[in-house]
C-alpha cells in the first residue's frame, strides 16, 4: 500500500518536512500541491517533481486520488483547513501549533473522534530516538524524584513583517517557538503543567517576540519554558530535567540530526549518549504512514494537542496578553 499526500500551501517548510522525507519513504508519495495561485503551485510542483498542482486548497481536497494532506499553512488557518480536510475524508498531518487556541483544538479533536481518519500534529522531534530515550530515562526513575524541567527554543527572526509576528494569523513567539518548549516540558515532565506566571517581551501590543513562563506539574515538580524570536537569547535549543538523584541535559532536542548532546549525571557518574543523524522529519513521516496504513497509534494526536494549546493559552493570559484567534 502507498499513502498519497497533497500539500496545502507552497510553504517554506514543506520541502524539508514533507517532500524530502517522502522521497526516501517507499510507502509515501507526494502527489499534489495547492497554493493561493495556480502559478505558484505549478512552480513549486515543477521544482520538487510533484505531479499535480492546484490553484486552490478546495481543489486539492476534492481530488479522490489524494489520501492525506500535510497542512503547513499559517497558524490561524490550521484549524479551518484541518476541518475541511476531514470533511473531505482525508487524513491530516498538521503543522504545529495545531490550532490558534485551546477551544479550537478541542473542536478539531472532537471532530477527529467522529471519523476514522488520522489527525496528527507535526512535532517532529517527538518521533526521533533522542526524545524517546529522554522520556525513557525520566520514566525509569534513574534521576530520582522529579524536581524541575526547563526547556527553551530561541532563534533570531528580526524580520518583523514575517507572518509569524502577525496577530491576525495567530502569530507570536509562544505560538511559533514556544509551542515546542511547552510540548517538550509536557513530554519530559511526564504531565501537563499549570502556569504559575509568565512574562513577555513585545513586538507589538498583542504579539510577543519572547516569553518566559514558570510552571507547576500536578506531581509537585516545577518547570520553566523560555522562547524567543528576537531577544538577547539569540539561539538556545535545550532541555534539562533535574531529579533528586541526578540530572539530564539535552542540547538541541528539536533537530538532533543537525547536532546534539545528551548528558546524564548521577552523583559522581557522568555519561553522554549519541543518536542517529537521520532526520526527525523522516521518523515523523514513518509514524504518520504507519498510523494511516497500519492503524498504529501516534504520539502527537489531536487530544495531545488540546493539552499543549491549553498551556499556551494560560501562558498568554498570565502574561497579560490575549490568546490567539482563528484567522
């Protein structure tokens, strides 16, 4: 069996996240792309060797030869087009963040439950062996009783006209970078935390360019997320889990294929662990195909997305900002 995927939007992330991984996956083929103009779709299709190009998203969803869609549209459009894809009977791999806010995430999750379609959020790091190993170490009790989880994703994006700063498209640092930090805190902390406090640096009155938030987990351990698209922390991609017996530190849990370092310290003992350089996006596509073709479970389900979006909404409120709205 083969999974035929159409891409909604000629997005910059699509070649890295979908086209290239599909080329090395015998179970998957990218058969179509749609854009807001036929010319742009055709240019993308020609460049990447895709057979069909459509000048609207509706046309792609109406194609009976497409089994699933990859949705890398702007944040505020994720919910609308995931909903439309499900109505058209397609499976969906939706880019993070899953929706504009928690209410929309709950709506999409409820809709997904009424279908037999796979709906998966594209937190690609979650499927890499590094993330699975970190989760395993924490769950094993090797670190002792959990005390604190700290995660960070900071990168420089000084182009303030970028759509990731557009409130009307559900932009902001916490949405674009912080969703990773929140998700990693949930995974490595073993639970969904509540938000104790949050502080934002603003690019415009409603849009954050950086955010920090203090967290508390139901079991009592604490946490902190840091994210930025423009701040003094130009580049920081890390996670640290501290327990009563030791700690685990990860440099670049997001895309270990580029570089990574995992260090575990237990008392006077110290070790490092290494992982494959295969791209996290390839592991993610493996998981999506396995879910669609063989019914295997996914780790980033619509229900999981509701948890993440709930924390993001709480962070915005704690920082005195409004949660995002669908476009």
